[in-house]
C-alpha cells in the first residue's frame, strides 16, 4: 500500500479518461517502483527552512534517499517527502496509525523551536505522513479534522478494508466504484481527519509486476553478492598460504582489500639455494576488473617460476610481454621484485614503476629503493634493469602500495610516508608479523572511515646470518 496523492490535484487527475494507466499516475505522483519499504529517515536527513511558516515542521522538501549518489547540480534529486496531518495528541494518533493501520514510525523527535515531530509511513512506498500537534487556539489547530486530500492505494482494497475495519477504523462508506474507474472507500483517523483508500485492477496488476521485478532484482543482487564472496575466497588463496623458512630473515605480508576483491598483489617465492623472492604489485583500477588482472599477473609469474631462479630480468620481460598481449591498452601494473640471497645477505631488486621500497638501517638511517624501470604491461619492448644492496642485521626492509600512504582522515589529510616511517620506527623491535599488525592498526586509526583503496604491506627484518 502506498500514499498515492497528497493534494487536490487528485480530482484533476481522476477526471481523465478511465483508461489512465498506472504509468501516467506515477508521472504525476511520488510512486517509485523499487523503493525499499519503510525508508528510514534520520534527524540529519531532515533539513529545516527558516522561511517555512509552519512552526515545528521540518520543510524537508529535498531529501536524498540514503546511499543515492548526488546528481548533476543542473538536475538535482527531488521528490515529494511528506504530507502534514494535524492532530490533537501524538500518542493517541500513533495508536491509530501504528496499531490500526499498521504503519511504521520513521521518526519521533523534538525540536526546540517547534516541539514534537512524528513521521509515519505505510508498509510500502516512500511517502511520509508528518503528524503535528499544533497549539490549541492556533490557526493550524483549526485544521484538525479536515479532509486531508490524501489517498492510499491498496493492492486489494476489499482485504485492506476488512482488516482495518476489524481493527476499529471508522469508514464513512465501504469500497464503491468511483468516477475514474477504480474503487474507493473513505475513512477518518482519531481526530476526524479524512482519507481515501483506493483500488484498481489495472494498478493491482502493475503492483504485482513491480513486486515481481523487485524480487528478481533482489535475487540477482543476492547471487552477485554470493559470487563476489566466492571470488574473494578464491583470490585470498592466491596470496601466500605459507612462508618459506629462512634463518636470517623474519618477514610477513598482508593485503586488506577495499572491496570484496582488488588489484593489489604480494607473494613470496622460494627460489632455492637459500634465496627468497619478495614481490608486490598494484594493478591499475579497482574491483573485479583489477582482481582479474591481478590473477593474470600472478598466473604469469607462477607459470614462469623457473626463470626467476636464474634470470629474473628475463622473467620480468616475459611477464611484461604476456601482460601486454593479454590485457587492454590501458591496463598496467606497478611491480617490485626483490631476490634476497641469505648466504650473501644481499638484495637484488627491480622496481618497475612502483613506490620506492624503504630500507631502515640498523643505525637509524633511511634508504629508498627507487624505480629502476617503468611499469609492466604498457610497452611491448620493455626492460627493467636490476640493482643491488646489502642487508645487515637490524635492518628493516618494507614494501607497500599507495593504499597505505594515501589513506585519508576526515580532514582529507593523507597518512603519508612520514607517518609510515614513524610507525615502523616506534615498534621496529617487534617480530615482523606484529610490526605489520601495528602499522595496519595505525593506518586504520588514522583513517577509520570507509577504505577506498587496497592496503598491502611487506615487512622483513634482517636477523643476520644464521650459520654465523
């Protein structure tokens, strides 16, 4: 059941030819298919207008539905929000609208300038009745007990009539044929405010079609949500499930996705002969598209794993070529490949357009391992030279994606590299997995609202040669 009309325009509309369809009615009134039942209205959704000449009644002529994106300023979202019904006593009226009509209370609050304001709504649709109790003797008090010009549309008018009558609702007359070709019944509330209850076979068919369409949409959304959850579980299995053991390196990694799935990637590869590969990447884009590209990159790397042991530069060239050939022109990935040799305690790396790795030396100094080449996947002919550095006991090696440093607080300020360094310095004596957890906690405390990008980190603490 919905509120169909809230003004004297109904008389004009219903004077149209009998075959006026539901679509035509929708174009004139606030009857929106697919709007969730009992649209909740919070106090901060109600915008007051000081020029409104009805004290205590929020104007709220513009109220965006929760979650609805802001439209172009030239075409702002606009709908009928509420119709006002003047009553003598809120509690008595609530007994009528809630207990007898089966409405829901959407808001019940008090305003310093106008007293109590209550909003109720029928089970379906998005229109709201504002119940206002004006001061005795005021002009608005004289409007209590009037013909409200408000009508409710019922899918089965006879069933609704019998249900309401059994609950004590006073009808002025039972359902009867009206001029517009449908059926109507008039009733009044506890204060004598009168309303119409309308029914139409054509409208009932449209309502049933609407309900079926909504059910199909909800089922499609449920299936999509289920598929995304499965995709999330599948992608989670692409991240390292175990850590190759090294005596001289304590390391850990984490990826916290902003959505069900994402485009960040990290991995640890056992290269043999006491060597470990540490990999991190960031795919262009977000969501499912980025996740598919991430899986593509991971598959290319894993399928050519043997090259990484002897010729890592050839591995990267091959991966770049496959990524270039199997993705759209705009797809690319920043990537950092590090080969740690435990016996020599040296790190050979290639930074393919990724953020600089951070190397916190045991003496407190900082080194940044900048890009040695450009990103993967944009160019067919591509090279990324390698560089080397030593790792000493007490050094901490850190790889991360831009979701770490670009996490923002409520003021729009980014977490940034300096806060990352400060967090690492505060607890660098911790084991890698605990240091990782501490840094993530600092990021999430700094940026407690919705996460907008994947957060991926690798931390490795050099402990010294275990055979020494």
